[in-house]
């Protein structure tokens, strides 16, 4: 394999791996890790496969076929999953905090307040419960202040994650476009060979036409003017000459 092809295939592989990773992050939010991994690999592989087949078919025929439906559909699914998966990826990198711990503490303090609120019974005050009630209220206010501060920090981090996600989305799009270009030139050498063969066939057809028209009337002309090997020139002239006369 030529070095240029290795580079092309490497670029395509990197694009597929990155697409699979961020697609996996999206699907993992809605399914098990194993299922998300299988779906991601399957969809990304098919999207690149049908895109490649479509490009190859277009290069050979200059037309498109039913692969365009499969290609566009699968690429759209991958892009949608990537778009959302990029945000998950950015949030993981940004380390956005959660209010889960504070919410549990607030719920616990609220339960304590509810229990200690009944600190008076038949006109008698349970001072221990009353003190607990007062302390819990102060603690609740302090926790709510912390929670509000944390929400502001989360909002700031989320905005930063959105900016980071947009950068990753741009990177992913550029990577896909580069892989798309690499796919389209993957078999450039093969196309060049086919083009060369077409040129050779055209030249051969012109020579045959000249022989049939009588403009080439001996084997020597084929050898001298068209640089055809004597054996091949002999066969060509013998096969296509109108009078089958061979004057060497």
C-alpha cells in the first residue's frame, strides 16, 4: 500500500473512531453502555460505508443511486447523535458540579424542621425541640444560599461547556469533510490507470479505423509511425486490412 493511501485510510479511521466515541456518549444516556457501543459502531460504520460506495459509484458513472438515501439518512443520525454527544463530552471535560448533595442535605434539614415544628404540646414548650427548630431553619437558609451560588456556578460552567461543545462540533465537521475528501481520492491511482487504458483503447480504435480505410496499407507503417511491436502490428493488419495484403 502506498504511503498516501495509508494517510487517507488513517484519516478516515480517525474520523470514524471520533464519531463512534461521541455518538456512544449520546446513546449511553438513553441505553446501556454495551448497547450504546454496538449501536454507535454499527451506525458510524454503515454511514461511512454507504458514503464511500456512493462516491465510488458517482466517480465511475457520473450519476447517483439509491445509496444516497442510505448515506444521507445514516449521516443525519450520526450528526444528530454527535451534536448532542459533543455537549456530553464537553460537560465531562468541564467538570460541571451538581446540586445532588445539597439537595439531599436540604431535604434532610426540611424533615428535621417538620418534626421539630411541633415543639409545643398543650401549652408546654419542648425547648430542646424548639432550639432544634431554630437551628434547622438557620441551617436551611445557609444551605439554600449555597445552592443558589452553586446554581450560578453550574450556569457559568454550562455556558463554557456549550462553547467547548461548539468547538468540538466544528472539529468533528472538519474531520468528516477531510475524511470525505480522502475517500474521494482513495483510488486516484486506479482511476488514472483506467483513464490510461481508455486512452490506449482510443488510440487502438483510431489505428484500426485507419487500417480499414486503407490509409495504413502495410505492417511497416504500424511499426514505424505508431510504435507497435511487429507481432502485434502483423495481427492487427491481418485482421482489419480490407485486402489482407501484407507489405512489410
